[in-house]
């Protein structure tokens, strides 16, 4: 421990940072992955600091950001060197889809070691070594921005955009559980009710099935609370994860709601009152409108939009219709009425969020490029980016900032240059994991039978329209006509596919079934290869359904649908005994 303290207090050079014991064998990558959140937060304050130096400081303080920042503030911190900056800049040209902070670390670590640098680049470019991606970094940056807004920069307007109906949302959903947010919930209750015993707080939380909002409401309504004589010491400080340190957005939304409940409810009531007055005034002069989709007949003029033919719809219906259309790779958002007019893109932009509108524009651009039938045109296998390449180029370098993947032009997989497609060799265990993950990906991804574009359906019905104009069934992958004769809806029909399905069935459950079948085969043929494979870590999580509330799910034979999606006999699916998402949930006994 004395050695760690001396290192902490010492002014380190870059060479000493590189020689840090835990950095051996790519240990710096492991530490960055563990400390990523605090690294980003620290760089927001000290943008010029050496990344290796920062990792060491965080490691010695056991990732305590406050303590690390305090130490850095009172010493001459090591700055990232110009040589490292230049090397990082060069690396970004070679690995454009890598996490920029990761490349900063690489630049520092290999700034004075050309041999190790070339070895590292060879491992990266031949896919022998994985690296943190730009997309993950951007997601983390966006996540931390939301956390910061909920914790420090709270505004009612932004909160209600994230959670439009907070009262019902937090009162009814099962957000908290013993295994996920118990400590965070208990730490919040301890801080808020520091004159109530911990035993009382635990009992109330358990009584309300770990729902924090319902627990708080009951405690507030308790007519005869039993108080302690003195305030209790902080319970939060004894927990590694508590409500002050958690970065779980769903939980932070609930905390923000509880802390600002009166302001939020007053704002909601104020908006409703103003809206009621406006509706009454519009009704008195006959200026209310009716949505042609949901038939709400008390809409203000500011709440409705129309197609060029004059058919009127509310913004909520247009937004949902746009989401469904884009989920099916359609870029022409047509009127919901009995006409062939399309909604104006300027109008669409004013209704949907920026992310969805950017997706529409990318789809539209891809559609126009493909329609031009340009020789040498290639499309990224992972997004809609297109580029014209000469015949001698073997790699497609995607310039989409959200993707930036390099794709082999021949096999349409991630680049494996300089090896040919048939030269890639893998260790047995890596090969097994790859086989499982490839099968899961195969189940998840659909490929247009005409233009070979890859896509995944996020919403809507199972009749898919590719951006090239061809239509296919999302369940069986077969081409379909423009009508719906291929599908059934209210009643299961033999030799037909369901028109609607919960995405958890065609994605999560089907993907898991495919993985389980391979695992069961390997248990018999090559059991030794499974010893380092944790199937639960690579299985996808169940997602909340995005289907529009006014669309009823088709009648389903779930096992048959899963079997069709993964190309197996239904008997194989029926025999799977260890499925998480197919097995009925068994209620555990309480003791």
C-alpha cells in the first residue's frame, strides 16, 4: 500500500506511465473499459491531461473520481505529448471507427515503440484484436449527458419529453427489483427519511414490491410515523452503488420525478388548463378539428397537419405512422387516407425527432443513388452509406459517423485485410463463439433477395419493403406480392405467416432458440469447447414492444413462428427445455 501512495504522490513521466504494472498485456485497455465513465468526466475538466496518467490515478484511488480530481488539482499533471497527439491522428485514419479516447491511449502507449505499434496495427487490421468502437463511445457520451441533465440541469420541459406521463409510469411499472435497484432505492429513502428506522424503510419497500414511488407516497401518507430520537448517519456512503452515484437513467428519472414532483404536477395541470380553455374557445367558434386516423375530434389547429390533398391527422398519428414506415425501410410517407399523396418532408421534420428524420434522409439518399444505377456503386453492409469504388479496391470504408465500419467487398463481412476470405483461422473456442454469434446474427438480420441489402425490422407489420422497392416476408424471408394474401391476422392459418408479431419473438426469442440448438449440439459433439462460453452473456435482452397501441397482435403459434424464423422443425423448438423467454415464469416461494 505504501508503494501505491508513493506512486500517487509522484510526478510521473510518460515512460513511467507506460511501465505501470497493470498496463502489461493490454491491461490499459481493460482499465479504460472499467473506468470509461470517469475518464470521460475527468477529460471534460482536464481535456489535455495524459490519458495513461489519468488511468493510473483512477486505478490507485479505486476509480474514485472526486479523490482523483482533487489530487490532480494540486499537482503538476502530465500533459499528453505532441508526438502522441500526432500518432493518434494517424491512427484515426487507419481505424476510423475506433473510440477516440482509446486511440489517445494507444498513441501514448506506442509513441516511442515502433515495433510494438506495428504489431498492434497488424492485430487490429487483421481482426485478431477487438477494440472499443466510436459508436459505443458516442452512446456513452449521450448517456452521460442525459445523466447530467437529470441530476444537475433538471428542467420540467426536457423531463416531460423523456417521460410524458410520469404519474402512471412510475406508479404502475415494475422499475425496481431486489436484484437491480434495491440499494439505490434504500439509500434514497434513508437520505429522505433520516428520522425513520432502516427496518421500517426496508419493510415498506418490500411491501410495495420495491416500487420506490409507491413506497414514498405511502410514507408521506402515514398518519402516525414513529421517529427516531436522532438523525441517522448517512446510509448511502456505505454502499458502492447508491442513488447519488448510479448512472441508470430509468432510476434517475424516477428520482427526478420524486424530487420535483410538485413542480412537475403543477406544470402538467397548468398546461392542461390552458389547453381546455383553448379547446372551449375553438369549439365556440367551430374551429376544432378531427384526426382522420384516431378520430380524436377535439384537436386545435396547432395540433393537426394535412397531406397535400387536405386529409387531416394529429401529430401523434403521423409520428407513429412515420416510425412504422421507416421501420420497413420506406422513405415515402404516404397519407393515411384514401389517396396517394405523400406527407411533406418539412412537415415530417417538425413532428419527429432529429434521429428519425436523419434516418429518413439517409434512406432517401440511398434510394436515389441506387435508382441512378451507377457502375461500381457499393453499399456498406452495416448501414445505408453508398460509395463508388474502382474494381481494384477490395474494402468499403464507411464514412457514416455512426458506423465507420470497414467491409470486405467480396464476403460482405468486416474487413480481414490482408487475408483472403478463406484464410481467416480462429482458435477452437473463438470459432465456437463465432459460430454461435454468427447464427444469432443470421437469425436477426434479413437480406433483400434482390439488392442484397441487410436490415432489421424495428416496428410495424411483417410485410417488408426494401429501399430498392422489392417486398418480402420478415418471418419466412420469401418474396411477397403487394397485397397481404401471404399473411394471417386474427386466426392462425396453415402455410401462412402472421401479419404482426412482438419483436421479442422474431428477434430475442428466435435468436436465443438458434443459439440454444447449437449449444445442445455442441454439448454432445464437442463439450470441451463450451467451457469458456457463457451463453447468458451473449443472449439478447427482452425489449419493450414498440408496436402502436392501436394495432392488435396477430394470433400466434409462437413455437411455429420461431421455427420458421430460424429454419428449424417446430419439434426442435418444442424440445428446448432451457429457454428463458419461452418458458412460463414460475413464481418463487417466499420464506
